[in-house]
């Protein structure tokens, strides 16, 4: 349990939200955690207490209680991890927006982090070895395979997808999507990234960026695909670019 440094000596520690669960190491320099985003009422109240006023205001703007609660749980989990890393109470971590709107923690020199969630599940990644992007999807998600492939996949990727059986094609497309989304989160480009030109190869050895324009040239990139808990697919993209 991560303790709040404000707890007085000899007094019981204040209760904390459930801690994120450490995931296996995929590559040197990358740390990963999984966290659930369906808190109990008690855990939600504790989580909300950790958020900064701007985060609490953002939470209040979500259209449904479910989306609000998931945001609060995810943000609190991130704050717990950053607080432990920076040796300060989670609520005291100063999270700001940097280049292209990517968040960073003031005073955490060299530490980069990213969070991705789908439904009531999230993956958080941290590194001091470059810029990190994380994307996670449930492996059972249904999608318009033809439409997504045509809009977001390269010609080479579409050819490789066509050679697969329908179910394997759907799952492979989902994994390709997590690769591209993770890279776009590492750069901060989000959906403005040139997905249609980012050519990713998936095979038994993992994932590799084969070609891409500008900052998506393959050299500075490493992609790590994984099977995450609860039937989820995830990709962690590490970028040693600008």
C-alpha cells in the first residue's frame, strides 16, 4: 500500500484506493501496471480525494457517472504510481500538459508516462528511456474490418490481412490498431498521425514498424505487443526521437 506522507507517526494510515497491479517486464526500461476502473463507492471517494481541482472539474463534465468514475479511478491510479516514484503524496503530484498536449509530472526529470483504458480496464506505462505510448483494446471487440483496414492500414498491411481467415483477420487488425495508436500517443499526434502510412509488421517475433514518414521512420521506434489481463490486447511503443 502506498502511504500518504502526511500520515502522523503512531496513527493508522488513511485508506487508499486499490493499488495498480504490476505487469511483467516486456523490455528493459519499461514499467507497466494494470488497474481496474470499476471502483466501489468507498474506493471512488478515496480516489477523488487524490485529484487536483482541475481534474475534479474535468471529472464533473463527463456525460455519465460511469465515465466520470472510470476517469477518477484511472487518474488516481496514475497519481499513486507517480507519487511512489517521486516520493510524495499522490495528491501533491503536479501533472501538467507539455508538447502536443502530452502530460508530464513537474520535477520528474526524464520520466515519461502514458495511460490507456478501454471499458473498466487500464494499462499505465512508464519509462526513462524515451517517450512511451500505450494502447489497449479488448480482444473480443467487434469492428468494421473492411472499413477500418481501408481507412487506417497501409497497402501492405491490407494485403497481409486479406490472406488471413476472418477471425484471425479481425484480431490482427485490432492488434495493428493498438500499435498505431500507441505510436500516435508517444508523439502526441493522436488521431492526426499518418496511420495510413505507418506500415507495421506482425509476426511470431512480435511487432515492427517497417516504414513511415517523418517522425514515424522506423529507426527510433520499438513496439512491444502483449496479452494483457482480462482478455485484452495491448501495445507499448517506445520512441527515442525528439
